[in-house]
C-alpha cells in the first residue's frame, strides 16, 4: 500500500441536474502541511473555512488559480441521471465505485467530511459491507472529520464543486486543474 498519502473526501449534489459527485484530493503526507497553509492563506477575514457554495464566481476563480499551483492528485466519481427521490441510492453507487478506485490506487487512509452521527453510521455500514465483500482492503483506514478540524476537507469540497460545475457544462475552472484529475462517470437511474 501507498502508506505515504491520505484521501480527503467530500461530496456535491445537484438534485435539479440529477448529479451526485464524490471528490478526493489524494495528498502525500509530506505535503499535507503545505497544502493546509495554502488553503488557510485563501481565507478572508473572519471566514472560518472555505466552502464552495458560499463563494462568489470571482472568488471561486481566485481559489482555483491558487489550487492550480499545487500538484493535485484528484479522484472523483460523478453519478448522473440521479432521480431526486433516489439520492441515497446514488450515494451508495458512487461510494462503491469510489472506494474501489481508492483501493486500486492502494490509498491507505481515507478522511471523509463528517455528515453527523446518522450519516457517518450509514457510511460506516457501507464501508463494512464493502470489506465483507472483499472489495475494500482491511488495511484501509476510514474516518469522518468535521471540516473545521482539517483544512484538507476544504480542498475536496472545492474539487467536488468544480467537478459538479463541469458536469453541468461549466468547464472553465476544471480546465485549470485538468492535469492530475481522474473522473469516473456512472449512471444512477
């Protein structure tokens, strides 16, 4: 396994467009503090964290330009054709593909943005089901963290937003990050 990196994961959902996106920044451990400092440097005064949906278009461009300076390794799954009544099903399908992709890359440690006690339990049940099916290595450690506790979750939030925007036709920002971005697409109907 690649014991030198960690995947930081967040999601974006565009119900009206039928999209569910999971995005991970796979960060080498030796670069984590540099990435965190770069993200903190992007904060505005009194802003507790970067959050894609709260940023205006001009600011989004500024953030993506700053991230383009980093050597990003991004893995994403875009679920399309998601019925608005089947969001949980879309999440499960995307997570299944997503964890398979991370297992193929031998990512040893995964940190997901926490979704509250009930949401984290759903995710843990899915992880345990994948382990039981031998689709996820026992050595892969998965944990859930509040985004206020780790800036690298801001990075995956931004990436999920950029990839979701690209999936709806707004491709300019993703074009700035294109190198090092792997996107799997699957239907969630």
